[in-house]
């Protein structure tokens, strides 16, 4: 995993998620907001979390060089959330997503991590457009996406899912 670069901001480290993060991933994926807004991933043990990381996160990291990042507070090295770039079926292009443990919400961490990842996506990964999807009820996510500069584009449905999702986009104006 040391081949893949970690990213840093003033307060955060974004480290590619690895099996070492299984306990944290187990906790995050079972928070009420994760289940409500992202969905139950049936991760109910550390072994489930390791398998989820191995099968859902690491293949894209190996293929594209970016995927899910564990967000860690620089000051005390506590894992507080995730932020990632995803090659998601049903979304044309790369999708950014983020989730944080409840006690670390409303501190600007999600903006700081996502903003760093967007800039890195454009400058280092040569991604020309960032997408984001969210549910109609996830107003905090919608507000953050707008603050990050994404604009509402349209309503979409992902394959094998009937839920209508809001699609936001942001183009890298330096590559257009």
C-alpha cells in the first residue's frame, strides 16, 4: 500500500484505505447516516470489513491508482471518515463520495478532505470531470457539494437500484 500516495491538508491525512482500516470501516459502515444515505453493505464483523475492503475498494485502487481514502486527523492520528474517487457503474466518469463518523461532522473535515481530493483528481490523476450522487433527503451532502463547486445536473438511477439520485458535476476548466 505504500506505493499509493497519501494526501495531506492542514489538519488531515488521506491514506488509501487498506485492510488495516477494517475496524474503522466496520464502525463507519454501520452508522445510522451511512445506512440511511448510502445503504447497508452487510458488513457486520471485522472479517466482513476486511473482505469489503479487499473486494470493493482495493481492486479500483490497483486498477486506477485512486479509490477510497481513510481520513485521519493529523494532530492525534484518529480515523474520522472516508473520502474517495469511485469508478461507479451507472455514473459517467469518476464519482466523489465522503462519509464521517457522527462526532466529527460539522467541523469542516468533509470539505477539507473532498476539496483536496478534487484538486488532486484534476492535477495529478488527470480527471476532467468529477461527479457526485446523493439522495434527495441528504441536504447536508447537497450543501457540501455546492460549496465544493459542483452543480446539480440531473436525476439518475443506478443499475439494479430504483432510488432516484441527484447527480452533481464539476468540470476541470484547465483541461477543457
